[in-house]
């Protein structure tokens, strides 16, 4: 699911041919790269939270099973 959002975001930011930066202006290129970096960091954070939640559920399940 998250990778689909990434593809949409990537195609929105890089709308040029073959996904290249469509502008020669340095400020536009910098903004595009920083946007993708922020998106990548956000995905890592979301995946970390999901993994922590799953590990907590597994521990709870094991504790209830042994009860």
C-alpha cells in the first residue's frame, strides 16, 4: 500500500520524461530532492511504528495463551 503512494508522489514531483527533474532551476531541483527525502523518512517512521505494534501484539498473544 505504501509503495503505491510512493509511486504517485514520485510521479507528481518528477513529471518529466522518464521521471527526471523537469526544471533547470536549482531551487526547483533542491525542493524536489528534499521532498522525496522527507517522504522516505516518513515511510521509515511509519514502518517502524507498524513493526513495534506487531511485536507488541505478538507478546500479548503469547502472554494470553500461557495464561
